[in-house]
C-alpha cells in the first residue's frame, strides 16, 4: 500500500487591508480534485464561525509577504504558533524576513480584530523544508512567532494542554471529540470549524507522537489549532500540519503541544510582555 504526506498551506491572492498590492501564486497541487477544487467526496459542511468573538478571535490569518497564508493561534500575550513550512521562502531557500510576516487576529471578510507584525520567528531547528515527504519531518513542522504587539493581552490566548487531559484523550482516542479551526481553502475569507472529528489510533507506519485524527483539514489549515474543551474552556493540544494519504483513507496529522512547550517557556522567559 502506498501513501504520501501532504502539507496544507496555501498560495493565492487574498485582499488584506494592510497591503496595497499583493503577489499571487498558484495553489499547491492536490490529489484527486473535483470541479469544486476539493477532493472528491470531501465534506463541505464545516461550520463558519464568527472570528470576531471569543475565543475564536485568538485564531488568526498569518500573511507572509502577501502571497502565502496559513492559520496561527495565540498561545501567550505576544506569541503565536503556526506551521514552520508557512514561513519558508522557496525562491530564496531561507526563512522570510520578519517584516513580511503579519498576524491578523479574528480575520474575516477583509476585516480583523487586531493586527501585529512579527518581531522574531523561531522555527523548529530540526525542520527541513526539502524533506516535506517524510512523515518524521512533518512532526518537526512548527514555529513560534513573537509579535511586536501583545495581542493576547487584549484578546486572551489558548492555554496549552500537554498533561492529564491530552493523555486522557490519547487513551480514549476513538471516543475523544476534538475540534480543528482554520482558514481552509474553500472558506479562505472566513474562519471555519470542524467539530465532527476525533483522535484516532496512529498507523504503525507513522511516528507514534502524531495527534492523528479524522478532521477534514485542507490547504490553509496548516498551523490551525487542534482544540479540546476541558474545565469549561478551550485548550490547545496541538496544531494541524498536513495529511497522510493512502489508497484506503486520508488522515489528518497534528503536532502535539508537548513538541513546542519547552521552546515556548524559553521564549516567554526572554520577552518583556510575559514577565
């Protein structure tokens, strides 16, 4: 049985108020597309949510040089988490300069709740863009972005869940509801939410640390939060990074929060907003 790993960022022109002129780029190739641009039999009923309302305004559209877009989430006053491959410039084969990176919290229909430029980026040093087809490399596909403005102090941020609740969800994988939110390609001007999904056992052919699930992630969802509702609030247990496509099924692959937790603590100790 053959299988592939597919990343889920997107390249297209998106009108943003902070840019006068944007560069356009082609959508990444997808396997088995229908005339709607979605994979055949791919569900389209993912719920559109009001991104201006709490807690969803903690999620934002990450714009890189006006031509590459991903989802990102606030996890501290001035820190967001996203997928590392979103920040890679394939033309120069290096990371995008921070001046090209914008976080638009609560983005919807050319409007947003708050905006900040990036102050610094902290991609996982182990991530290698030229190894995108390797599942083990996908597990390294995360990046922390320090913002110039403490947007999370205004809007709040998602607490990370890396201990008891995550373990409980892992142990009850087939019965554990989760949610995936992001700016998916087919709803690129609005934040959409998939709550009709669960964690599922990770195939033995993949690294066991993945948060494997049956959420319907697609281009644009990269970096989007994987959430659980615990103790009356939403917790971030990981981020969406890509899909594992085999001849029998397609699985969504998430990176657990424990993979970037230590790096977050180190960054928090260095930033004045969070002291």
